[in-house]
């Protein structure tokens, strides 16, 4: 994620926008829509976005949208946004409103609606599910308001944790909204890990763990931290999903001229809460050819890694065969599969680059690096030229962590 300060205002009709993987903070509007203002038959989709400390002098501290538009908000955080009404979101006359899998915390609209105000003459197609609406102090304030009237259809307000009140027009309470309404949790403490420090993950005994509506969660979605949205068979309430996750890194190794060296992949097991595990976690691994071939460039390797309660990382070592052939850099993969112990594989493929260190024919262009972190193309120098360059480095007074790439025309190999 990266920080972004902007106001999106497609004032003309039939505009649309999708916002994904952003942080939007510290914006202010004299008028509606502290960070985002949308009108007139437009569509806005928001996914994995953090809205923090945005404010409006009127309505919609983070988002204002209205007049025949539609709004979908998934897997996002709304923190400390302020407005006169709709501290986080204010909508007016929307055709569709879907708010699923989000966390709203410490948004403020004074005596009005802290999180969402939905003001629509005819309320249809409204889904508000799998969200957390909470405050640190004003727990009895009205969290959101819906202009729900007789004849409204497609209303689903379910599986939310609501630390506060709801408001409706023309109906008495949420129970009149039909099936699923009884699955809302009123007055429950979501049990965030540390909200004062901005940590809104759920503790393992949170009432939100495995308590969401699975029918509204896409198995391919991720939570606001980038982890799988459905960890087990049931989705969690709020913007974060609890779980155990396995991933593998990528590596680069110098080929060498003879014998073998090892490409060492690190496999990491991360717990979203860093809790002590009761069961071992295992995962199988195996190598796959790409431009590099097993038995020629590297040795085929397979096996099983085991993570006990005290182990969070394990290493896979794959032997690399050195040679003196003039060739380009080559790659192969190591794949993870069949995890046990309740772990989910979030990154199943690690790629190795076998970096050629042999002189190519004069004028041949190739990927060659003096530091693995440097992404650049340049000619491979001769051995004598490499020695001259290394002699110069000591005089340049450059931090070796910076990395240096050189573009050099090689001399013929026999000089």
C-alpha cells in the first residue's frame, strides 16, 4: 500500500472508478465528500483501501456519493473520519449499496450517523454484511442510518458487529428486515489486537472469527493485509482475516565454473496474531524446470518441511551445477503444495535465477549484475575488466548496500 491524498470528483454523468490497495488520509472538503465526491449515475468500487482522518464540513467524511450512482466497498478500513452526517460514508439516492467485510472505527458525525448515512427515497439493493462498526468511547452513538420504507426489496443487513445504534425510517428495528438480521451482534466487543496502536486484527477468541456470511465473500478476495479472505471454510467479520500463512521467497545464485553451489529458498510460516501453535505444520516442495533444466543446470529436489511450535522459517537447498559455457542467465522454480496444520499457502512459487558468470561472445547483450538488488542490463566484462572494476570500488566510498551496475563493452576473450 502507498499513501495518497486526492479528491475524486466525476461531476459528469456515467463516470466510474475502482480504488484498490491505497491509503487515503488527511483530506478535507468545504462541502460534501472529504476524500471522494461522486454524483449523477456514477459507479465507485473500493477494495483494500484505508481511509484515515478525512473530513467534510457537510456530509461524508471519507466518501459522498449520490443521484442514481452505485457504491461497493470491500475489505477496507475507515478510521477517524469526520463529517456533520455520515462520518465515513454518506449516500443519497443510490441504486445499489454493497458494504461487505470492512472495519469502521472512531468515525464521528456528532449527534448524527458516525459511519454510514444512507438517504434514499426508495431503498432497494442494500447489502451491509460482515462489517465491524465500533468506537473507543462513543459506543452508544448511532452508527448508521437507512431510509428503509415499505416496499423496499433486496435488503440484507446481517453478520455485523455493531457497538452502537442503528436508525431506520418507516420501520421500527432491524428485525423487520427479514432473514439474516438476527445474525448481527449488538454491543459485542470485537476484541481487536490493539486498536490504540492501529492494530485492528481480531484476537483468536473474537466473536468475529468465522462468524461472517460466507455467501458474500469471494474465495479469491484478500483482506486488507493481503491475506486470503476465507482462511477456513468460514469468513471472519471485519477487514482482517485470522490465519496461518506459508510463503516462499525468490533467490539469485552465481553459477560458478565447477562443482556445485546451493540456491537456498526461505519458506516462512506467519501467524496473523503470532500465537503459539499447538500443531505442527508441514508443506511439500518440489523443483520445476523453466529455462534451467534439472540434471543439467540444477539437481531435481523434493521433500517435506516441518514447522514445530518454535519454528517460523525453514530452508530449501537446491544444488546448482557450475560450468564454463557461454550462456544467458537461467531460471527454475520451487513449488509448495499440500500444507497441513491449518496453514494456507499464500505464495506457492519461488523462482531462482542462476546468474551466468562466464564471458559471452563480444557484443552479446545480457542480464548481468554486480549486486542482485540492481535491475539493469549491461555487457559482461572480461575477467581482467572485472578485476579493474573491483579495484576501483574501494576508492569510490560507496555503501555496498546501495548496489552498482556497470555497462561495459567487453574486449575479445583472447586479449
